């Protein structure tokens, strides 16, 4: 099933699905660019552990197994039914409680192989580091540290929800952004700002001066993943995306889905 949109798919932004999309896209970028930069450079997938407080707003995130689990046997079922008839218990009301979970955030680092020197960092934002709060503050501190060094920095924001990462100039009102800060710019950066109806812009991966820089085609990689991984089976196009689109963009998306996704209407 081909991807129904020319650029980003807003249905993939759902928190319960985005982590899978995020990690798959990280691997796809590494696999697509490595042949173009080897053997002078290698691209490593790095991981940082984040303890985050999860609430009902995080959607249907799948977390690890509990430390202790109780399994009800057939004998237990009979015992529970008998007890229910003997004692009439008050019914509790259902509430939500926050809980902590450790998740792994992945990103890419490009190294010059001979010197084992870090050349470029590529980040794809997730709800954990974009949602306002402690984790965003920690990410912004790490981001500021990289921007103060001679390391190239690429930041991909494919999430419409929450405020953009700090920068000054046009582009804050767009749905999505790709920031490319070269180590020679020092306080300046190139911003690719685009909306849900537009293709994802291509850009060059910054490397050392004089070396050919491969083109990063995020749109092609994302569309290939959609088909190869089967994301169509994990989205419900009969419901609005999260966050919802504007009325005009929702009408445009509905037309695209009617043309490209059987049964979506």
C-alpha cells in the first residue's frame, strides 16, 4: 500500500506509534547514507536512557513486563465467583495515575574513521524531548552544548504538537522543520520549514570541508518504511490524527485518503 501523502503522514505522529517510526527512520537513514560515506566516515546509532513520567496522554505506548504478575487459574475463577455472590462490594471509580518508565532515545553520530572524531550529530525529535518539562529542558541543554562546539548538527522535527525548539527567525509557524547547523556558521543555521501538504525537503549531510556530502531524502525513506514495515495496518484513518489537523488541512487529507486508501472514507 503506497504512502497516501506527498510528505509527512500526520497519523504517524500518534505517541503510541511514533517511537517505532522514529527508531525505524534512524536505522533507515544510517543504512541509506553509510555506503555514500564509507570508508572515510562511519555512522553510529547511539542511545540514551531517559526516565520519563508517563500519563494517559502518552497513548498506547507498550512498556516492559511487570516485576510481579498474578495468573488466575481455573480454580481461582470459581473461588472469585463464589466470593462475589457472598459479599457485595462497592464499585471503585477509575482514575489515571502517572508512572515512570525508562525508554531509549536513539540518534545518529557521524565519525571520521581514521581520527575517531565526531563530525555530525543527527537528532529526530520525539515527544519525550519536545514536550515542555524536565526532559525537554535536559534536551535543550544538550542541544546548546553541541551548538557551542565545532560539530555539525542536524535536527529533524516531524511532530506538529508542542512548541518548536529555540531558534530566531521565520519558520516557527510551520508544521515541521529540519534544522541544519554547520560548524562554520556559529550562531546561524539553515532551516527547512514545511507543512503537511508539502514534500519533506531534501538536504545534504554536513561533513568535513571538501568532502562530497550525500543527500538525505527523508521523504523517500519514510514512504518506503510505510510500505515495508506495514504502518498502514497500525493507523486508523477513520479517526482524526493526534494532534488534529486544521479544518482546511483535514479536508485535504480526507481527499487524499479517499483517492489512495481503500475504505478510509
